[in-house]
C-alpha cells in the first residue's frame, strides 16, 4: 500500500500514487494500521470504498477479491431500474452469462435488449 502510493519505481505506482492516492500519515506506523483495521482475515485483502479516495480508516475495509474487482477504475457500470452494476454483476442478477451480455453490448450497444 505505502510503496504503490509513494514509490515511483513501483509497478503499480501509476494507478495509485501518480493518481494522487495517498496513505494517511497515521498508517505509516504499522501499529496504528493494525489498531484501525485489525489482523487481515483469511481470503480478504485491503480495499477502498471510494476507489479515488485515500488509504485511511473511513475509506478502507477488508474485501473479497470479487468485491475488489467491482471497485476497479476501469469498470463500466450499466444502470437499469435505479440499479448500477457491472456486466458480471448483471450476469448474476439476470441469470444470463456475462459472455452473452458482452455480445449484446458489442452488437446492440446495450446489455439490455
């Protein structure tokens, strides 16, 4: 977390530090991070609620890899009936394969037909 936000030589720096994502000063002391977030649960990783926000207590939580994949900056969200979700989420919601939804998007410009 600290390296990808502060070290321009880190491979992920362009997606974090170069975009202005910072780590709160309190978390530069690992004991403070541990006090705020607790021990990392199995099969979870640190995620940010707001993908454009900083690493700080109010914006971070332990997430599954599925949750983290939804919060990626390159995701495209589609809205229908007041719900905004990604294609994989709509796939589960509608019971239609994600492949079929990508096909609809390519052929019809929308996933809802």
